[in-house]
C-alpha cells in the first residue's frame, strides 16, 4: 500500500515531488502515455513513460486492464486537459491483462454487455461513478438520522411473518424438499415456516416503542415476478419508524430527509454527477426528439431540492387521472375507471412529470389496496398511507401511520384472513402502552436510479438478483 490516490494527486500542487501510485491502466497511447485509474476518482492520472529507458518486455505488458505500481515525480503537465501528471521513473507490473480476451476494451460497451460482465464493469467510468454515488448516498442516510437523534437498529433477515401481506416471499428451509411429498415444517431447522424478510418494519415498530426514533438499513427480498427496470428480487431498504409521529409528521420527515441526502450528494460527488449528467445528455442525442429527456440530471436533482413536494389525497389523484390522458393521442394502458383501483407506474409518472412537474406525495389510499397495519381513517374506507412519487421513477417511498388501536388492528387482520397467532408479539405492542406512530420505506436502488439518471435498476446494484438471474 502507498499513501497516494489518484484523487489526492489531482488535488496536489505539482512541485516535482516523489510519488507512488498503484492502479489499473485505462489506456496506453503512443508507447508513452498511460492513463491510470485506482477507483478513487472518475478522473485518471496521466503517467508519462520514458520509453527509451524502459525495457521492451515491460512496455509489451502495458495494456488496458494491466495493474501496476508507478513511482515517479508529480510535475506540471505540458499537455492539455490536466494540471499535473507523473513523470515515470519506475514501473512494476502487478498483474498482466490479456488484451485479446479482456471484456472491458477502451470503447463504449452496451449496458447489457456490461451486466453480463458485472464482475468487471466497475472498471468503467459509468459504473465506478454509480458505485461512488451509491456509497455516498448510504453514508448521507446514516448522517441524516444521526443528526436527527435516530438509533440505527438491525432487524432479522430470516422471519416468520409476511410484513406486507403480499405473499411474495423466498422460503428458508433446510429440509430436503426432493425427498418428501408432504412437507412438515415442524421438522424444519426453526421448527416453523420461515422466509427471507420483505421488510423490517414490524420489528422496527417494536424497537421504536422503546427507543422512540429508529431506522433500519438492510437487504430486503421479494419474490415478485416483475421483470421491470424498477424491481429487484434483492434490494436495500431504509425504514425509519417514529413513536408519537402522525401521518403529517411522517411526510414532513420523509421530504426533509430526501432533500438532505440529495443536497449532500451534490456537495460531495460533484465530478461524478457532472460525468453522469454529460452521459445522459450524450445518450439523449442518439434518441428521437420525442423520447429525449426534458430535463438533464442536475436540473432534476434541483427540482427535488427547491420545490415543496405536492401533497394530494388518493381521491384527488383519482379525479385528475380520470379526466386526463398521458398525451393527445394516447390513453392510459390501464384506464382509471373506478375509485379504489391501484395506481400504475404510468399514472404516477403522469402526475409527477406532466401534471405537477415536481415530486408528489399521495396519501389516504383506499384500505383495500394497502397493507393490514395502516391506520384506518374515520371514513372507514381509506387508510393513512403515503407514497412519494418521483420524476422518471414513480414510487420511491412507501409509508404510513400505523394502526395503534388493538381492536381495529385485530379486526383488519381477521378481515384479511391473516394468521393472528403469527402476529401475537405485534399485537402485544398495542396492548402494553400503545402510542400513535409512523414510518416509511425508501428503496435505495430507486433513489440511486434517480440520482444517477441510469434507467435500469440492474445497473445501480453491483450484482443484481432478478427472475432467472443470480450470476456472481
Ligand atoms: O412500499 P413498500 O412495499 O413498503 C414497505 O415495505 C413498508 N414496510 C415500508 C415502511 O413503511 N416501513 O416498499 C418501500 C419502498 C418502495 O417505495 C420502493 O422504493 C422500494 O421499497 N421497493 C423496491 N425496490 C426495488 N425492487 C423492488 N422489488 C421493490 N419493492 C419495493
Ligand atoms: Mg409501496
């Protein structure tokens, strides 16, 4: 290990000081100029090789992808495009790279091709930028909650309950399912049926009932067979849960939280965002006019920071959608005909992108399309749910005020034919010192999609898990 990174060298004033740097070759031009990258920055450092005094054996090993250690002097660059460069004194080849078979050639690759080479794609500009943005957003999330007095809690990954009541779970078992016709889960490892968690919310509620304000940040698993650019079978979710918060407090917190992390990202990842912004502009130029984005990436981020999110009830959204068309020629694929239907992504995006032109929070949804734990309103038809909808994404946050009244919760559970005995501990929270409380879930990958302008969720997580795909 050495103490220098490309990022730190690019910020250093070049005064012919001795430096050592390790990294991977991006390109090698004219037997002389190595562009070296070590992942610390989107930018590379140019290393100028004294080819007359370098062995031809070493020179022949310098290819795109080769890893090496370079010792030399940091000097002012005579070339255009960079302030400083390294005058190379010594090259140590660390790992050779077969140029003919190396998938990451110095040219533009399709995102599909890179997905098939997910183990190497982080060496491209696009993926290294996306991964630095991902890291920064994760850190900003912890920073926000720490500043607001929340406690970070960890909830189980293996659970017995279906928190969302949607039945889209991956079973966890040690039974040999091939050997048996009848499966008896009493004989299983945990002596009961278990699955990978779809949400840490129920357990987070338990922790909030003693710690006040908590949040989880962990992996979540859903076996929904939706092969879309917005769904993963394994994704990361942030779930804050707050005692004594009603639905309005919940919406206020969610809005403030998202604005904070986007602002933090703009401050911390300027170069990566500039690069991703330019990438989107270039990509747009290859599309027909009517498919181009109206706003570039930085404009989109600013819209989130600078506007109050529009808040409307489901019933108000329903009225708008019933009387609208996505454009002059087209109708919605799923027409909004009667009150009570679930909104599809086309409706959500219409409200955000065409109608209000800013993020929208829809609240007070029909009870029948939402989970059992949401607080029933006086009208007995709607619940205190809220979804936050974002441009280009649709739903980015789903949350609610929780039902804290034991009798109402019990009757909801019965109505939905959920096994009450699985939820005995959840009901206990309503028996012993129940209080009004709320929370929400933010999908990390949906947030990264928004923040990077990438269009497929498979390209913002290192190794995506989707139907029929779990390579790496
Ligand atoms: O709306 P959801 O299902 O809400 C819950 O799970 C609640 N328990 C949250 C809570 O109140 N604590 O999921 C929350 C968010 C969605 O808004 C979306 O951003 C993301 O999680 N999400 C997914 N992201 C990627 N792939 C999937 N299959 C996702 N399903 C949900
Ligand atoms: Mg939801």
